C-alpha cells in the first residue's frame, strides 16, 4: 500500500516580497520528482514542488529562486492590464496629512485623488531625483492592490500607488527614494539599500510604518 505523507508541517503559502509588493503564493505539492515551477494561473501565482522534500529544503529552494521569480513576476505585471476597479473608501481617511471625507468626492473619488497624487509626485520626485543625480523620464500614478511603487529602470518610468498618500509624507518620500534608487540598481542588493539609506536615513522607520499600516491602507481604499 502506498504511504500517504502528511503535509501539515509543510508551508501552504509563501509570502514573496517583490519590490514593495508582498505576494502570497500558494504552494502545491506534486508527485513529480525534482522539478519545481512557478505558474501564473487565473490571476494567481502557484508554486509547484515535489512532496518528497523536507519543509526546510522547500524553504531554501524558495529562497534560491527568489531572484528568478521576481523577474518573472515583474514581466508578468508588465503584460497584465492595469486594474480599473473603482475602490470605495471608508467615510473618513487621511490624505496628505489631513482628514478627508469620501462624501466630498462622490463618484469622482478615484479620479480626483489620482490627479492630486499625480501632482504630488510630479513635484516631489524631481526634488529627490536632483539630490540623487538621477533623471526619471516619466512619473505615473496608478491603482495597485498590493504595491506602493514600481520602477521600470530601462524605460526610466516610475509608478506610484495613489493610496500611498494616506501615509504621512515622510513615508511617501521613502517610497520615492526607493523607486529612484532602482534606476541605478534594479534589485535589492546591498548597494541598492546603501543608496536608499544614504538619501533617506528614515528608511527603517518608513519600512516599519508600511509594514504595520500598509495592509490597512490598501484595504481602507477597497473596503466597503
Ligand atoms: Zn524595490
């Protein structure tokens, strides 16, 4: 009789940090030996790996593939259409350091806030770009469900999530410096982080803020 292996101790999902997005990737264990694969299926990422591997071995495999997967996910994001979902925001929310009410916007909420965010980033990005001696070619504001920013370094394109402006400006500025630094280092190497820290000493505090409040900020914008 075939022995059925209990998979309880094995990770069911894997949180992969890609740029400033955290993607939850479902793990599926297969009978096939030796092969692992990351696949994009129905809008979700699924990691396939053999079920005869120990959990620690799986963890080290995932780490080893991190860079490849980041690359794959970023290229998939380039292909996928931007989200047109119109989020509704809880009545009161913080915006550029002030409390605002969604009642003042009606149906035009996302359009108005994207416009305001576009103006904010268009003014603020050049300030840090000059300090860092960088010249981004284009700055766009978009609606993301899980990212604060993105940098397509070859095109010199920086993209920011409008929902980020619910955070204090010193947190927003960290994301600006982070994305600008990707124009030099399209990775999260030691050199990348030392560039970010050099131009933005409050980096650890800002990262902590996003870690603690990011989910709420993302959800606030899409919650009913
Ligand atoms: Zn990054």
